[in-house]
């Protein structure tokens, strides 16, 4: 069993995350050209409902496994680790079987009554088998994260992405002659193939890990160890239920958001087909661009939970503050330049990626709040790791209620339409992030140097100005050359300013490169 440090584990997940995000954009860029914005809308319309089910199954259990196994690792208690894993697999398998059958037999009613476009029926059927695969995979990822071994998670995600890239495009292209709804279903079959491949990789890693670790004796009913099963079950439930509740609010909000957007656009006088296309542009084109830089913050969050849990078990407040400060500073420093470039270069980005320059308005609206998304993930991970998932739940609930109310009142206005929905989503992102920050500060008496925010703000302004000059000054007639030069010059200007302000040092870059070489070896 290979255990990594906090920084090394984060770098492993970051490397995989960057590769997966870059590779993942291949089908995101090409799929709209194959099935169109309307097909993308049908493809994404079933995801909100599926996300609610997956949240019930996987929302809190993987986090609970990672936290409890990290604690058991600190105690060198292999018996407890195996017990936690068996209980979690049993819970997840039972729930997965129930909801898979529910979706398969209830697909017709769900797609005609709960979803806003009944053409999603075939896509919904094809996505139902994802439930058990994603559920069981999440348990194994939680197990490896608890052991602070991020390699299985990284390799499985990369495998899943590679298979999905090929299969999504192949299956969608083969089904295009039968209609847009069948093409969207074909794309979902490709997603299913990728998830199966990722699960196989995880299971192989688990078998290897099992051979390297000592086997704990299996307890009999009535023994002290058997009693420990019920203790572990209660601990899993105590941690996972509030986290699931918090994530369920977000997932339910996502489902209601998709329904409300379509209904509000209908009130605004927009046809069902156009509303589906606009929703597809928002969820299938704009949101993925916004989330592309979050590979680092998601990696930080995954590594942060076991690291903070282990430090909390030792009552090591110094380490807790240090890890949280590292995560938040990295989230700010790395996310800021991407937010700037997405705002300044919104139109050429949407043109070159999707051949859809009209959707750039939504990207420009969301870019300024993107940095709040990157800042939010480590804050929520800290609340979960420090046994305060209830605070995250309340914060998420408040943000979701505000978002849904704003969607209904703004998106239904003809002069706003889909832009009203984007504005509501922006308010939700900022509000939840600020609420999470307030909860962490009150819990830990945590502080960050205020000058860091000002320095990053200056770096963003300089980077944006340089990028704008290179893109929109007609110094050369070749548009794509101005676009590439604009991105490169903006990033160089940003790196120069943050180095000048000592937000990042040359030693930090050298250390990252050195550790990257070690990870590759």
C-alpha cells in the first residue's frame, strides 16, 4: 500500500485532473458539432435527475469512508478499515440496486412528467446503469483516499476519460441518422463505457492493495468485533447523512433549476426546442469552461479531507491552519488568471471551441464569479473534515433557495431569458462561498492576509489589460494568432506580478517540478 503526503497526493490528483479536463474537452468541443445545441440539451437534461440519485448513494459515504479510514490508519487498525469498507459497499450496493430498478421501470413517467422534454427518454434509459457503477466506484475511491493513496483514483479517472472520449463520439455519430434524441442516447452509452472501464481499473488496484496489507479476521455474530460493525455503521451514518443532505440540496437545486429554467423560458415566450438548446449551451458548453480550472481545487479538496481529519484526531490546530491556508491560497492564485482570460476572451473561446460565438455572453457573465467556485471547494472540504457538515448543508440550502427564486423571477422576463438564469446562478455561487468562509472563520478563528487578495486583484487587472491589448489591437490580421498571443501574454504578465509580489516564489515552482518528476517516476 502506497501512502502519499498531502502535497504529493494533491499533485497526483492535479496531474490527473488537468489531463482529464483537457482530454474531456475533446468530446465537449466536437459533440456539439455532431448533435448540435439541441442534442446537447437533451443529453444534459437527464443529468440533474441522475445527480439527485447519485447524491443519495454517493453524496456522503465516500467522504465518511475517507475520514474514518484515515483515522483508523492513524491507529494502525486494519480490522476496522476492512469493516468500514464492507459496510459501505453493502449500503451502496443496496441503494444502487433499488434506484436502478426505479429508473428503468419509471423512465417513461419520469421523462414525461418530471423532465421538460420527453425526447430525453432513450438517454435516460441508457444512463440508468450508471447508478451502480458510479456508486461502487465512489466507495473504492473513498477507501483509497482514506489511505492517502491517490494513484488509483487518478489512474481510474484517466482511463474513464480516455474510453469515454472515443465511445461518446463514435456512438453519437452512429446514431445521428436516427434523430437527435437517439444521437444523445448514443453519447450516453459512451459515458457508460467509460465508467465501466474506470471501475475495472479501481477494482484491480484494490486487489493489489489487498495482497499487500494484512488480512483482518472476520468477526462472528455475538463477538466484540461484530459489535464494532454496528459502531462503524453508526459512525458512517453520522458523518454521511449530513454531507448527503448538504449535497442533496445542491443536487435537488440542480434538478429544480433545470425544470425552472425551461418553465421560465416558456413563460418568456421561448419555444421548447429553443429552450432546450439554450439550456444545453449553458450546461454543456459554458459551465464546463468555467469548471476547467477547478482541477486543482477539486484535487486539493479530496486530499484535504483525510489530511485535516488526521490532524484533527491529533488535535493539531497548527497543521489544520497551515493546510487550509495552503489550499485557499493555491485556489486563489491558480484560479484568478483563468477567470480573467475567460472574461476578456469569451467570444473567441466560444468560437474556437464550439463554433458558437453567440453563447459568449453567458461566459462573460459567469467569468467574474468563477474564482468564487475555486475558492468554495476547499472551504466545504474543511467543514466536512472537521465534523461540521451541517454548516455546509445550511449554507447550501440558503444559496439554493435564493437561486431558485431568482431564476423564476428573472428568467421568465422576455428581456432577460437565459441571462436571467445565469445571473441567478452567479448570485448563488457568491453567496454560498461567503457563507462557507464565515463558517470556517468562526469555527477555526482562521485568518488570511488581506493584502494577498489585493495583490491578486492587481495581478488580475494587469493580466486582463495585457490580454485585451494583444487580442483587440489589430497588430496582425491573423485572428487565431492574436488569440494565442493574448492568452500567453496574459499568463506571463500574471506570473510576473504574483512573483513580484512574492505570492509565489521561484523555489515553489522548482519544488513542484521536482515533486512532479518523482510522481512520474
